[in-house]
C-alpha cells in the first residue's frame, strides 16, 4: 500500500518488489511508469499541482531520498530503504538483459548517451539496445516513430524533472509496445562515467545530498528543501 507525504504518494516497494510487479504487469500487457520522489519534488508539488499529478499518476513512485525514509519512520510507515533512480535503472538493465527486453535510451548529450550505451553493454552482457537519441531532438513525432519501430520494451528518459515526466505522460499512449518508462534525470552521466557518484560511505548512510552540497555549495538553496519537508511532516503529524 502506498504512503502519502503532503499529498504526494510514495511506493514502499524494494528494487526486487518493483521488478516483480513489472514482470506481472508486462504479462498482462500493462504499461508501467517510474518516477523518483525526494523532498525537493514533494515541496515543489506543494506549489505546482501539475507536478503533484505527474507523481501521483505514476505506477511506481520510488523513495529516492533519505528524507522520505525519515518521514516514513516519523509516520510509522513501511518504507525501510531508499530506491534511487540510478540504482533502479541498473536493476532494470539487469532485468532487460536476463529476460531479453530491448531498451531505448533517450536524453543527455550525444557523446554522453553513446558512452553510456557502450558501458551498459559492457556491464550487461546480452542486453539489446534497440536505439538511442540525445536530448536535443526537435522532431518529437519522428522520435516516437523511431522508438516504436525499434521494438524497445523499456525506455529510459533523461531530460531532467519534470520535463522527462511530461514527455512520458504526453507520449505513453503513442508507444503501446513500450511497457516500462523511467525518468532517470542525470543517470546517463553516471553510466557514461562523466559524473562520479558519491563515495560508498555517503550512499550507504543516505547522505549523498551532503556530499553533493560539499562538492557544490551553490546547491544550498535546493538542499534547504530537506529540513522544510521534515518540518512540514512533523507539523502535519502533530495536527
């Protein structure tokens, strides 16, 4: 059962739980969408109903942020571990390779998506990359036609949020043979090696936000969403 934080839904499933549900939905011919939820998105959703609707209309809203875990703990919920966007993508790539589902990569710069594709094939033997397109394609219909004819069953969209979710919402009905859509933000940068992830210690302790802040102090304004979010959860809990 999904949990709700300030009106924004979050799925309590683990990586394996999501993949299991996706397998079941695929056998029934159902499409699935995956969106990462963190305190910043929840706070944005308070001001922008469109963002809230985008999140809540998704099939899986993954808990990508330690703030969501803390909020679940405060509300005695069932979200016990993070499900990050980049690791969810990695798990779906493994699933695609094992179950022979062709994938499509859309977004980022040309050199980034191409390098990401090379590394994905190296790390997932047997995976079929049906196609790739950088994030600067201007002809959306031509892109849709390309994806449709590629035979892809899973697509990863790296346009940044909420642009990538809006793209998925706008085009999901036009791609009936694509069963899984995940908005992955800057994940292609990670898979290409262009951007390094936080050290394991930060990832294990859920403090990647601190590492990013220390690496780039200009993120301070964005990171203030975490205490604002937790204070809002506490206030709502008391009332």
